[in-house]
C-alpha cells in the first residue's frame, strides 16, 4: 500500500465486503450489511488513518480471497470473523482515544473526526 492509498481504501474495502456478501450461502442478509456499513461510516476515515490499517486490511482480504478461491468455507468464515473483530477493536480504540465524553458529538456529527 503506497502513499495516498489510505484515501482510496474505503471504496475497494466496501466493494470487497459487498462482493463476498453476495455469496449464495452467506447467512448475513444484504440489508444487514448495508446497515452495519452505514453505522461505521462516521468512523471509517479515522480507521483508515491508522498507519497500520491499510496493510493489515490488504493482508486480511488477500487471505479471505485465497480461502474463497480454495473453496474453504470454514477458513473463509474464520478469516471474515477475525477481520470483523480486528475492525471492531480498532474502532473501540478510536472511541477510547477520542474520549467517552465525545461519543454523543461523534454520533450526531457535530464533532469532526479528521
């Protein structure tokens, strides 16, 4: 991931997740993924601003893609869950660093994130 890549990652990240979510045996309904994605929109700029996130995201997505290509659904599911947990941990850290007093301002959009 080169310089300036952080600004372009949310688009490919979304395409990746929404593409794999359309698998016929995916248990997560598309509207649920849409809702989860919309909820995380406010935090995404900070998430991708973390210097380690772009490389880690790319590594995780390559591993998921590889498992899917190998038709190893159990491994793919494990990797997707790990990806989601890692993302949640990064977002929780952002919230902690922002300060609990600012959560309401973040949620209603009155506190800029970047």
